[in-house]
C-alpha cells in the first residue's frame, strides 16, 4: 500500500465527501421547503411530504418507476463524472444522448430481422453514436486546445438540429401526424428481466441492471487499471503526464469518447423502454444530459456515488410527479436540485476544512506522543 | 440594397445582446472569476424585466417603461450574480459547479414563479412590444447609415454601444480597470501592492451580473412578445464570443457582429432571396451559428489570451 493511500484512509476522505453531500441535500431540501412556504403556506407541508415520500405511496410501482427514472440519469451522470475524473467537463451529454437516441431508434425501426438480440444491437448503436459525437470536442481539445465546455455546448445544439433534421427527412422513422419518431419494433424494446413481476405496474426494465454493471465497469477502469490511471493523470496535470510518457492527446480523446458512449447509451435506454417516449421534432435540448451534471456533482464524480445520486434524484423527481395534486408546479424539484448542486460546490470547501482540522489533530497527537517518549 | 438594410437591422437585434453579455462576462473573467452562469443571469434579468413590462403595461410611455425595465433587469442580475460571487470568492468553490447550479436554478425558478405571480398561472410572460422606433428623427435621414442603424431600431441598440464605450474606457483608462485586470493576471502581485483582490473580484462579478441581466432583456424584447423561461443558449454563445474576442472589448464587438450575422441568417434566411434560391434545408441554417463557433474557436484557441489566474480561487495565504 502506497503512502498516499494510507494518508487517504487516515483523513477519511470518502466519509467526509458523503457528509458534505448529505449537508448539501439537507440545505437544498430546506430551501425548497421555504420556497413552498412563501408561495403557498397552507399546502407547503403537504407538498413537501409528497416530494419526500411520493415515490413510496404507490407500493412497488413507485419504486420500480424510481429505477426506471434513474437508469438514464445514472448513465449521463456517469458520463459527466468520468469526464470530470479525467479533467474534462462534459456539458455535452445532452447532444450525445439525443444522437444516441437517434441511432437506437433507427436500428430499432429499420433492422427488424435481428430477432432476440435486436434490442442489444440498438443499445450498442446508441453507445457508438454517442462516442462518435464526443470525438469532436475531444479532438478539438487535444489538438487545438479548444475549451471542451464551449465546444460541447455547440455540439448540443448541432446534435439537436441534426437529429431533428434526420428524423424528419427519413420517412421510415418519421410519424408525420404527431411530428415525432415512430415506435420501434417490439423486439427492440428493452426486456423486463423479471423486474415487471417484482415492481408490478412500473416501467422498470433490464436497463437499470445494465446501468449498474456499467457503473461497476467504469469503477474498475478508473481505480484498477493502468488505462484509468493514465486518464486520471492527464486530468490532474497534462504536462507532467506527457513528461511521464503518457500520450495525453490520445487520453483526452479516448476519455471524451467513453463519456460520449455512456451518454449515448442513456439515450438508447430512454427511447427503447417502450414507455411511449418518442423523439419529438422540437427545438429543445434534452433534459437528461443536464440532470447528469447534477448527478455527477452530487455523487462527487465517484461511480458508486453517481449510482446513489442518480437514485436519489430519480426518487425526488418521482415524488415530484405527485405534486400535481397541489398547486405547485414540478419545477420545484429542479430548484431543489439546483440548490443542492450550489451547496455541493461549498462542500468542497467544507471537506477541506474538515480535512485540515483532522490533520492538525493528528499533528498534535503525534507531537504529544513524541513529547512523552 | 433593401436586403442589406434588413440584414443589418436584424443583425443588431442579435448582436447587441451578445455584445452586452460578453462584455459582462469579460469583466468577471478579467477579474479572475469564470462566469459560465451568464445564461442563468440573462434568464433572470429577462424574467424580471418582462414581468415588469407586463404589469406596468399602459401606465407610462414606451421608451421610459423599457428603460425602467432594463434597470430592474440589471438589479436582478446583480443580486443573482452575488450568489456566484459568494460561492467562488468567499467559499472558494469550483466556479464551474457554482455557475452550473445557477444555470439550472434560473429556468426552474422563472417557471415556478411565473405560474404563481401571474393571474393566468401560466409559465409564459406575455408583454406588448411598443418599443420599436420606426425612424429616429434627423439621424434616420442620413443615407445608408440612417437606413441601417436608425430605422426599425430599438433604443437598446444605442444602449449597447454606450455600454461598449464605457466598458472599454473603464477597462483600459481608469485605475479601477488596471487593478481589475491585475487581479485576473496575477492576484498575488496585485495584493502585494495593496489592491483588495476580493473586492475587485466582487466588482467584476457584479458588473457581469448587471450586464447579463440587461442583455437578457435586450435579447427578449425585440425578438418576441412573450418570455418562456429561456434565452436559447445566448449566455453560452456570449461566452464563445468572449473567447473569440480574446477577452478584449473591441474584438468582442466584431465577434458579436459575426455571430449576430450568423444568427440572422439562421433566423431570417427566408427573407433573403439569395439564400432561399439555394434550397438548403432550414436545419442547416439553424446549425450555422454553432458550427461557425466551433470553426472559429479552432483558429483562436491555440494562442489563447485568457486571463492567467482565471478560475483559480484566490487564497491570501498561498504565496
């Protein structure tokens, strides 16, 4: 065990991170409650309880829906987190999602002869499309030093218009009456994998299991492989990594591609669920990409943290659906999430403070020990 | 000729908000604070401004009402930007995270509040546009220039140019500007000669808040008669303009003209005969501004003249 690892364990970085995330969540919920109180005092308590427990009030259906909601945002969250770990801010998840969605829907409609593996091929297509879409910001960053934040944002808009154009001009995909994509073949819908029996009436499917497997794979890549180590090293210091013999340009492009593949996969998951979601031809960026940023930040860019953060955000979003019983609009959920992210930025500071205090205590203890000897 | 006049008039409507917002972002970044919250700040400014326009409709003359609305947008922008300043200066938070949080907060807050405060309980804020100046007296009679700049114009265009002049002067010719720039390049050095770095950075962010708020309203008013909790990615485009303009005011002016032109082509190519004849699908025109941004960034990012200390929280203790 290296010296650094020992230090890490001593100062308990992991638990401090969790504490600061929980601190951010609590502050976010309090701010949400205050906003509810100001806007409509009589219904504030009822509305707040609905947000917190709404997902539980409909038995296993609610829980299954949480898993269904969590699937794409865990993947986009993982995408953003992976890029963060390698020193990149992938704000382009939105574009990668929609391009991935388009690829999966195209395969889902066109390639009907694939049979049992149809859905798997469609999912793979979405990941490949996402990865290809992310090459551009990766390449521009590596070769031309273009800020990936701006190029990713541009790619979001280009992706949105591109997919709208492609859907509209392909008669096999476009449903003229509803101005959206046609439904995919039934073989392309994600199988339920028995989850429909456990969570009766919900939309849960094999997607969540795949998402968890992907989380584990990414965790292993980042923490246990040389490849992951190189990516992280480039994220920490590009020049030092080059000096150490790492091909830093290749690393940047590859890590953008992996991030893009994860987001693309999320797009596939959304539109292959068979839950009545189609690619609508409207000029609106898709939400799941931006929720991914929240999930990654709340999960402290740690794959396992992302899993729980995704589940948490899906949980309060599902609770938010039941808010319609009250006079509040569901945007309160987005407000709460935004406040949580704002305070999770503080938690980096909180974390440092706690770590400093711990180090000081240790130093004192050590000097005392020394004195006693 | 009339097509050229039309294009220039339209271009101003897109370029001026970009110019104002990019100048705002410039002040923040040159003080050392990255502000990707411009999108959210614009949105909050536009929201407050349009709400004011809606509720004071018919109570005062058009131009006075617009100027008051602009002031309100600026104040709301400042208040909102203070959240970013506090997080990034006092708490030394990651500036990208804090900015992202504000960007997420703004649309949700605008929709939530619009539904509550408006009697119709809808998320769109409708307002009547009585602000278009068909022709400025005297100046409108100047050949060519009069047709381009002083017909079918908005007072906001001239406000934009005033802001440019003041911003350029303040940045390069005043003590304040020099100190602000020093904080963005080398805050430790600035501190060592007695400049209060934190105060300068607060000033930078507050200016970005004021101009961002104004820019939001200036964007919405000429192009629409209702505000639907979005400024269509203009805050982000403004940051691209800032980078393309290499953090310098006059270059930012040209960069925003460039993007304004691209945006004009995207929005009103159907009114430009030459482009209609080409028969290219409308989606390609819609993509043009974003593709152009990417290409331009490829050529300008290699020798980036970004402020050296931007994005790094200033810590007095670290020398």
